[in-house]
C-alpha cells in the first residue's frame, strides 16, 4: 500500500497573541488521513483552522506537537515539495503580465526552466486558458485568475495538489468550472487536497471529507459512508399511539403531529420496522419518503451534538 498522501496524527497548534501572554488554540488534537488518488476536502467554517493546517502540511508553520507526513515525507522536505502543487488562499498575481509570462516566472523561480514551454502550454490547456496568450491578467475574470492559479500549481506536474479555498470568490459558473477541473485532475491520477467552507459544492466532487470546527476535529471519513449513515426516511401516518410515539422518540425519531396526521422522521434502516409497527397498531401509512442527507446536515448535526450541554 502506498503511504497516505496526507497524514495528521494528534496535531496541536497554538498561536501567541502579540504583546500578550494569551495563547490561542488553533488546532487541538487533529488527526486524519487522505489516501493517494482521492479528492479530500478539508471543511469547516471560517476560523476552523484549515489554513493553519495547510500551512503546517506545506512546512510553512510547525505544529507544537503531533506528527504530520506528506507523501511519506516530513512537511517541507524537498522530496515532498517536489511532488506538491500549492495554491494559497489569497494569492495575487502581477496584473501587467500575461498568463504564459506569469507561469514562465514561476518556473524560473522554481529553478526549472527545462522544457518550460511545453509545461506552460500543458498547464494552460489543462485549465482551458490556452488561447489567451496575449491577454494581461488584469483583464482576466475572477474565474480565469483562479484557473491560472491552478495552472501555476500544476507546473511541476505534481502528484499532490494542495488548494486552499480554490472556489472562494467565484460565481456559480466559475465554481462549477473549478470543481470539474478538480475532477479532471483526479482522473489524471493526481491527489487533490482542498479546503473549503462551502459544504454543498464540495460534496459533489470529494471522496473523503475531514470536518473541523474551531480547531477541533468534528469528523473524518469517506463521504458515502458519512452520508449513508445519515440517511433517513419520512413516514406520514394517520395516527400513532402515544406510547409508541414515546418509544420511537427515545430511539431518535423526530415526530410531529399536524392536521394531516403524524409525520415521523427516523433512520432509514428503521423504515420497515417503523411501518410494520404502525400497521400493527392499526395506523394507516399514507406516505413514505426517503430523506437524503447532505454534508451540511451532517455538519450541523455534529456541531449541534458537540455543543449540547453534557
Ligand atoms: N498567525 C496567527 N496568529 C494568531 N492567530 C492566528 C494566526 N493564524 C491564524 N490564527 C487564528 O487561528 C484560527 C484559525 O485560523 P485559520 O487557520 O486561518 O482558519 P480557516 O482557514 O479555517 O478560516 C483563527 O481564529 C485565526 O484568527
Ligand atoms: Mg483559511
């Protein structure tokens, strides 16, 4: 088995507030793994610690404790850097350059001018920016700038792409473009590790998700497993005996009575049992509707659980 692309093991990171003794806990006990060949999304609201984690995995910041490995290397090791393409969160490019000029500058900075021309045209073609050779970056749309940023990250033909909020600031069409591009890069055999605070869009493309909130792990795992476990079913019945309602509420079902009858939302796996119990109680089952969970639901549920008084 290949080493995981990214591995965090009980990582802690605190920041010192300037001119004060105060310490701020940015990451507390963060552990997860992203496998090679996957699209892994690192998710959480603003301030969750995503950029801090990415800076640690790139070797720009050091963790206080815990272990981090990237493609089997220490963060920042040359063997890791050679195989990683990186796009930071708030990057800015020289507006007076054209796309090819900018990429040429980046290649030169990386000390790799060999077959530079074909690398540049390959990277531009991958992000569908060939054909804009003479247009200055200052005239690019926001989406084009973002795609140029990804082209820059592709120059070294990396195994692993690390992208910090690659869709932020884009309109829906631009976001869709970038998401499709990330899927294309995965089809090329590359591993994509991206951060985002926009859960619904990432849900469309990722194999694995790592959810953090205020520096703490909320959940990590394969997306399909995370969503499956959350799938529920909504059953509408004409009535439900009170003791049955109490028993099902204890098992986590949400039950609401209205003029149409009783609406019961339970785990999908309990569907058959619930319907049979209703029939046995003499109720009529009017409708059964599967309720698909979204990543947003999972997140809200998990955050709610962690905030509930213990
Ligand atoms: N250099 C720093 N010094 C002090 N606090 C920081 C520093 N960098 C980040 N933080 C704090 O750490 C928390 C996590 O920040 P960040 O990793 O940027 O979150 P995210 O990328 O998920 O929005 C925030 O509360 C932020 O204010
Ligand atoms: Mg960030």
